[in-house]
C-alpha cells in the first residue's frame, strides 16, 4: 500500500475515476471495498477531480452513499457493509479537507447526515 500511495498522483488517478465509480455503483457490496478505498485515497491526491466526479447522473457524495448502501430503504447487515461504510466516512474526511469539498458538504449536508442516522439508535 505504501508503494501505491507514493505512485498515486492526480494525473495518473484521473483516468481511473469513472471506472471506480462504476464499480462502486454496480458491483456487489462485498466486492466494492477496493474501489471505495482507491476513491478515498484519490480524494487526498486528486481532490478537485474527485469532487467533480459524476457517474450515472450522481455526484461523488451520492456515489459513495450508494456504495456503502447508506440509504434509509436498505437493511444493513454484514462486515462488508461496515467496512464499506468506514471507508466512505474516511473518503468524506479527505473530500472535506479543501474548499471544493467543503462546498460539497454545505450543498449536500443532509445527504452526509444519513451516516449519523444510520448508526444512531432509533428513538
């Protein structure tokens, strides 16, 4: 993984982004972990490119929420979904480190709060 981090640059990750988004949106949940993890890493190296990523009409926030199945109509079970959720949270942290990501957070604040609602006890 250390070698990947040092070789990962904005220029060499950009062509991968559409493929990673498609993997996240179409692969079975238990197979999405590597694609979400690479998006997480890309968010720190190619921040603006990840922030502007679109696939199937969805932006990066929606792509990640779909990838971790963080939707109110999905019953969450399994370690794979927990691992995907952890990586999505870490990807959000990387996204929200710079101004473009902060703008995304401001615009899609309610969507990002779905993570809190997913793990909060229902009262």
